[in-house]
C-alpha cells in the first residue's frame, strides 16, 4: 500500500489462565512472526514490533476472594449470590466475556450448575447465567469463592459506592526478596 512503517503496535490480547483452552505464548509469537514475514518479506525492511501483553503477564498474579451471601432456589435453578459482582471489579463477566477459573472452600464433593450473581439489586449484576458454572452442592452462606487469574483490571473496574457497596478492597501479598 506504499507504506514503510518503522514500528508496528501489535496491541494486546495475550491470555491469562482463564477457563477453557488457549494457545501457549510461544504459539502467539510464531503466528506473529509468520504474519510479519508474509506482510514484510524483506527482513531488512521489517518493522520493529511493540506488544502490550497486559493480562498475559499480570492476570495470574491476582485472585478475587469473595464470600457466598446466599444460595437460593429460583424456579428450580440454584442461584449463588456473592459479596462481589459486576460492579465491584468483575465487570468483564458481562455477557460472560471472561470465564474465570473458580474454586471454593467447599470443593471436593459433588457439583451442580448454578447461576452466579453479585450482591446488588441491579439486574445486570449477574456474572454467569447463560452458561451456568458448576459449583459444589454443599456450597452455602459464608463459604469462600475465588476467581483465579483476576490480576488484570479487576480493582480498577471496581466502582466507588455503587448501590451503597464499598469498592473492592485490595491486599498485596508479596514473597521475600533475597
């Protein structure tokens, strides 16, 4: 097209360890290298690249820890309400865009499908409903539920006082440095 770029910003999108499979990081590198080779066949004229790995680096550094507020049967469907939801840091669950890996303090027994919802009365505060998650049947009020690979964007997406709920508290836990 007559352009001779010196640098190409590849953007972001490198994955964290969310639910489901995804290629490993070297596969992304190989695909990018192949595309650059097709688009810029002369290696001496190939532009430098810039990537924004985002959650691919920091996603696995964070876990959102929530508590079960209530487990309710709604017309034969089990709903689990948490003390955190869409408006307190988990906005990327809207339309079930991100399916976080989950674990609970009740893991180990039989599981069943549940709709997972946040604490507010807002109808959008539903994390997973179209494709319910499977959680322990023994899960009850006060149990802990953890969203893994939540180190990117959760705290900055947390609202300040939506429907009277405080923003998500943040705790930084570090290892020793030697």
